[in-house]
């Protein structure tokens, strides 16, 4: 090596001349790995003859994948085989019959955007290091704010709806008592916030994380459809005041996780205005209905919110993760709340307009350019293309509901207003059984057995859960544009097939 390197410079026995990485070998590996991704993931994304997953027990999968890291690196061929194995044994969330979560499917434009950002490896905090992606984020947030119905506002992309809710909770607290940023919790009254019984669990996590405490989250009763009852909210706000607590925030939900319920935002906003409370709307799931002229009525009144969480990676397929917190305040509240003024990053004497250095309004330093995925997809499809996705998903959900009503053994929990279709499957052996504790106890065991069978067969993935006193039921969620009417029929046929002996 020393002979090959003329004028070699050594420090501590390490040759410093030239690069250490074998670029040609690396380029070849990337090329071959991309070919595997194209053949095994992208080209098979809409192939219903493929398995949704190839189930293996954890201990078996550990052996198949050879997870051990060794002193010496593996060969390129071994690494390529590992890539194939990872793809083979991973859940194919782009499969038309993956209905398990509130995300699914593949958008090709968003995927290309992810390839670009992964290759460029940017971090979005200053204009000098991420000029394109900061401008993209600004443009996307501006457009999303228009759909919320605000004339102006602010916002930031962050890692998930849970983080958006935490941002909003902390921002509302800062607005209520700005001195908390410097003085902390010690001098504050007992702060109380309100959200519905059907809210996302991130509200409890955020209250715990921020030092508010989960006992200070007042859960408001919901009606039979899972919507917050405004009159109950009014009662709880008054109760908190009588207790000597300091109410500061109401979190409404636009699209609950299980039932897909939308809280009555206008009536909740009236109460917030009356009591001077910050109104946050967790529209992580339901926010994409704003794109649809037909279904945006579900979020009537959202323009009165102070902040909104909206995840384009759900219904709109922007790719995980793609989540925005939008704020009506345009006076720099986000920056005032979160700024730490790091002199080594946010210098004020730069040669360009430092207002574009937006990283100081984030709780993160390094931050992914998630808005770019949404932007490139939006550029490709236009607003009408995004609207079509929402309308078609909800039309497919309506089709499934009507088919459930026709089939013996299937029973809806309630008529859905969004893409969540919740139902029981009652197998033949239980159909003549009297309604009572024993019936519901037996029915509770049905969904888990069917789920196990479908997973091991690999035919589809469908979520189930108990909820608010109701025994296990299936929750089917329609999202992906790859999903068709035939997939809805298959879902019902497959449940019947898997449960014929129960």
C-alpha cells in the first residue's frame, strides 16, 4: 500500500492520501440493490397473487436473517441476499390487501422524492445547507393552510402526528404562560387540558412528557358515534375552574383512530372562545378530507382552530413520515416558543435573508425534508388527483358497507362517515346463539383466530380490537388507489373461508 501511494502521509499508522471508500464497488452495489427493489417491491406492489406477508416466528426469523454483526464485512453477494431476505419477510404495505393501519399503498412520485432525499441526505434547518427543501416546505405549508381556511399562518413538518400533538400542547401552554420557557413548571398553577375519550393516545403521552401529568388530561364523554359531546366539555371546563385549576387547551379530533369520528368543531370552538382556550384539532387521519370538495364538510369549523395536525402520509400516500403541524398565529409564536438561538447555526450576519433559516422553530436540529415527498406528488397529480384519491377511498368504503349488510354473519358496529369500516363476523356456530354474556365472550375470540390464519396464509392483513366495552371487531380501512372493488369482495370472502370451521 505504501508503495502504491506516492508521497504517502501517515498519522498514527493511517494513510491519509486519497479516499478510503471504494466508489466503484459502492456504485455497483447501489445499482444491483435498486434492481432488486424495482423487481421485488415496486413491480409487485399491485400484484394480488403475492403474499401480503410471509409470516415467520421471531426466533425463526432471527436465524433466517443472520442478524449478527461481525468484525469483518460481508461480501456484496451476501449483502444483496440480505436485501432480498429483508424484502421477502417484511410486510408489503403497498399490497392492495394490506388494510391493517391508517396508511397503505405506494405513490411513485413520493417514492422518487424519497430516493432523491435519501441520496442527497439533507437536513432542513438553514437555507445555506438545504435551500431547495426549505422553500418546498414553505410552499407546501402555505397551500395546506389555505385548505384549513386560514388567511395566514405558520407551520412545520415533524416526525409523526404524535409529535405534532406534543408541539401543539407545548405551544398552547407557552401562549398561556410564556414564562415557562425560562422558569419551568415550579411556579405554574395546575394546568388542565381537555380531549375526547376517543382521542389518540399521544395526548396522554404528550401530557406525561411535558410534565403536565396524565391526571390533568380530562377525557370528555363521546356520543354513540364517537364524537365529543360539547355540553360535556362545557361541564368539565367549569369543573376544572371550580377546582382551582387552569384550563388552557382543548384537543378535538377530526378522524378518530378506531371509528373514524369527527368531533363537532364549530360547537367546540364556541366553548374555546368563551373560556379563552387554545383549540387544537388532531386531523392527522381526517385532515386529507379537506382536499375533497365533497367530503371537506366533515371538518366544518376547522378554520376556527389555533393549530391543526395533518398527516399526508395517511390518506394521501405521501410516504411515512410526512406530518405537518399548522398554526394560525403568524407572529412567530413557533419560533418564540422553541428557539434556542444556537450561534453556530443561526448566525444573524449571514450573506442572505436569515428568515429562511427556519430550523430554530423546531424541537429538532437534524430534520428530514418530508415536505418534498408531498410536494412532488402534488405537482404530479394536482389537487384534483389528490381529491380523486380521497373520494375513491370513501366510495370503496361505502361499497364495502353495503356488501356487509347483504351477507349473513357480518354485522356493522355503526354506519361510518369516513374510511373506517368496523364490523363483526359471526361464524355459523354462533348465529343461533342467544345474545348474552356467553355469546359476546365467544365472539370476542373470533377475530384473533381469523387474524392469525390470514397472517400465516399471507392473504391479507386486517386490524381488530376491542373498544369502549365492545368485544373484538374488525376495522377495515380503505386508502390505497391500488385497492379495487374486487379486493372488497375478496376481503369478505376470505373472512368467511378462514372462519368456516369456527
